[in-house]
C-alpha cells in the first residue's frame, strides 16, 4: 500500500511496475525503463488477435491472412491495423507512424518500422522500433534508438 501512496499521476510505469516500486531511479534509467515497458506492452498487444479478449474485443492486430482477403494491398492494411492497435491500446505514446519495410534479400518478409512520440518528464522524445512477423505469425521487436 505504501507504493501506491508514492505514485504520481505522471508516472511512466505500468500499474504493476508502480506497485512493485523500489526507490527513485535516475532519469536515464527511468527513460530506459519506460521504453522497455512500452516495448513489452506492445509485444503483448500486437501479438493478440481481435476477439481474444472479452473486455476489449478490438485488442490486437488482425491476422495477415484475414487482411489479404479484404484488400489487394495487404501491407497497407497491416500498417493501418498496427497503427490503430497502438493508438487504441498504448496511451503512453502518440503521433504513431507505421511504415512497411521491404527487404531486397527477402521480399516476402513482413517487417515494419514504428515511430512515435513519448512524453517523458514533460519533454517529448521519439521512440522507434522495428518489428517483423516470424514464422509463427508473431511480431518480434528490435529497438533502433
């Protein structure tokens, strides 16, 4: 209960991270922790499928096989689905852009670049991630900051 009393409304950590709080880390480690927390949360959110969560039916990204059934430009469709999912379920970032990355070595590889603004200690900063769809249809992250 003591950890909840020390919680500030502007905290960048998730609820469970704040509950387990241990002292006051430096600004640099807090920013690093924020980015790591956002990445972990996005990993869970983007690897969910719509309809899989009863309390948030729209949580997740449509399976790319479903996306190809509705449009000929499935990369654009997936970009839009990823962007909408992030904007709807990760409130710590804003101004999200998602771009498809095309690899000359492997043109069938589905990978995307995500950039967004994160407000940390009243200073706006840009965070960037690259994700790709693996063989199990799961999004895997690598951070490029």
